[in-house]
C-alpha cells in the first residue's frame, strides 16, 4: 500500500482526517477480499462528490459564460462525463493508490475507466467533508475546470447522438435506431452494449454504465465509422 502523503502532494490537499482519503480510495471489491479492512468502501463518498462536482461546475459555467441554459448543460456534460473524470484521475495517478481486488486490479478496460471516474468523485466528497466546499471547489478548478478550453476547442460538448441523427438524415434520409445488444452486472453497477443502426445495418457498438451513455458512445463510434466527424 502506497504512502498517501504522496497522493496528497498530487492533489495539493493535506487531509486532516487521513481515513477520509483512504476511504475514497477503497473500492468495494477490495472489501470482498479483505473483510477485516477497517474502513468502508467509497460509494457513499462518490455519491456526495458527484453532487459537489455538479454544483461547482454549474457555478463556474454560470459565472463565466453567458450562453443559454441548453448550451451550458452540454458544456457541463462534457466536463463531468466518465471519460473526462477518468482522464483527470489518471493525471493524478489515482490508480496507483486504489485499493482493489486482485481481479479488478488486472482490468485495464472500460471497467477501470469507470472505477477511476467514480474514485475522482469520491475524492471530491472526501475533500468536501474534510475541509468544506471552498477547498473542494478549488480542487475541481485545478483538476478539471482547466480543461474547459479543450472542451470548446475540440467541441467536446457536442451531443454525438443528435449529430449522428442529423448526418444520417442529411446523407441517407434515414433516422438511426438503437438496440441494447448486451447487458450485465448488478443493478447498482450495470453495463450496457448498444448498437446503432441505419435501417437494418449495424453501424457501430457502444458501451456505457447506462443505456444513454452507451447510445452516446455508439453514436460517437458511428460518426467515426461513417467519416462524419
């Protein structure tokens, strides 16, 4: 187990209650293999951090952009999606400090991305409980809001599903449809694979922790497959 003071340096936050930070790093799978571990898993902190994150990002967008509500909602979605949060977590090397089961520790695919994104939110929840909203907001500004220029420059706020529909109707005159091809996992951690079709033809498959997220992923991959980016 790595010394979490190294992580505190990366976060630029020194915790008063080190157990809060350690809890944020404890995945439920770790407890399955280590039932004597003295701390709970991080899902409650993730729940709290998600709310703090949404408020901080919403406040930042409201104060810095005069765009209408719909556009601000798209900006927020681009900043707080799993890909962006997992990338922020990776830049902080959160994966080096995570407490995972041996099986989860070997997984480097989509499941790891969601774990990293959820851990990032749990870290926010821990900072909020330990030092209050202002400290959590400052951390979010450093770790995430600095990516806003990238979101605008790369148009990451664009809704892939809506854009794919526009292009499909424009190019082939057909409205695309989506179908769940596969789903697995317990109710609190479902995963879905969704196919996007133009007529009877499967264009691409996408994966996500909700049907909506999987549809967006499928649409994004469909845009690439069709050369409509």
